[in-house]
């Protein structure tokens, strides 16, 4: 089975890439969100969306600050609540709600938990983080960005 060559989205639309990378820059440099939390959210959203490139990239980023024993359990974080702080659990739940918004409609329960765990500006920044990763995933997965992992 041969694989079709897909476009390199950021080369085809550099201005669009610049705009999206600008949001990423804001998230990673101008918010008060902890770097580890940002990468945790990037990873969880990417797992939900099935973007291999982003899962590979953000797993590597998260492993710089989080032990592998926790990272491997991110997909089932709710089943291992003792591994993640209340704030991280609220962020993970909110990330799932926002990523699956067509199904969840961003439930009042998840919003209440997230708003209890984050100051208003941080909650907006967290939601921007989730939205940005969803945008990256919707480019990375369809255009099959490569993974760094080797066999």
C-alpha cells in the first residue's frame, strides 16, 4: 500500500502558520500557566484528536518535567487521580470538554471545576491553549506531519 504525499501546510501557507505560531508563542511566553501544564494539555488534546506528530512532540516535551510513569497514564488520568493535582485534573477535564465540544457542549460541571481551579484570566488562557492545540491537530493529522520516533 503506497502512501500519498501530502502538503506541508506551513510551507504552503506561511502567513497562516505565522498567525498560528503567534498564538503558540503567546501561550508559552505570555500566560501564567505552568509550562508543564501547557504541555500536558497539548498532549491530551493531541491524543483525543489522534495527531501522531503532536503526540510524539508533546510527549517528548512533557517527559522533560514529568516522570514517564505519569506521562503514560495521561490518556486514563481520571482512573489515576492520585497522580495529578486538583488543578491538573480540572484542566484535563476542561480540555476534554472543549476538544469534544460538539458532544459535551462544555458542561456546567466541567466549567465549574475549571473555574474553581483557575483564576479568570488563567481559565481563558487555558481555553486558548486547548483551542490552539485543536487547530494544530487539525493541520497535523490531515497533512500527516512526520513523527520523530524511529523503529
